[in-house]
C-alpha cells in the first residue's frame, strides 16, 4: 500500500511538472514577440503595424537616408502632439466630471482640443506629401497602396 501511494504521488508530481513546463513553453514561444524600435514605442514584431511605410519601398541608399532624416523628427513631433491631445482629453473629462461644470471652460477646452487635432492631421498630411514628393512615380504608387492597405487593416491612412 505504501509503495502504491508513493507511485501515485510520483505520477501526480511528474504530471504537474510536465504541465508546468508545457505552459511555460507555450507562453514563451506563442506570445507575439515585442520590440522597441530606436525611434518609437512598443510594437508587435509579427505585425509591425506602425513601422515606417517607406521602409517597404525599394529605395536607394540616398533616398532611405533622406526618408529617415525627414521621418525621425516628424515621428517625435507627432508623438508629442498625440500625448498633448491625450492629456487635453483627460483635462476635458476632469472638467466635465465636476458637479457644477463650467460650460464656457468645457467649450474652450473642446475648441482647443479640436485645434490640436486639426494641427496633428495637417502635420500628418504634410508628412505624407513630403514623403511622396521625394520618390519616383512607381514608389509613390506603392507608398499610397501601403497607406490604403494600412487603412483596411484598421489603421487610418493618416496614422503614419
């Protein structure tokens, strides 16, 4: 009886250990890997949805250098604008949450938020045009095809 109980305990222990190792392996190898690009936030490596679109074009070395020269500062400015918009949205919700909301303050905050969003959209549009002006017609067509593809995947074309 004692040997039977020990054998059963050994089998249960081995089963739990094997299951634990399987779970660790599953989590480790089936989770999408993440990486942080040099200039940007955390992205999913399998999808690379926020990668520079021009990197998928067939650019020569000089064009590629020029694209990075244009895009890196732009992406910093764009991210700062997005963060400022998120902070302003939070402030707006704080204003609206108050028991006695001041309509003038809420309207002023909404107006400022609209202006900030418009500025961001203009910066994005200008960046797209600047990129498209630096490439030849075949590359431009491919670039706009990539923008269109990104919009079909749930990203707005202006989210570049």
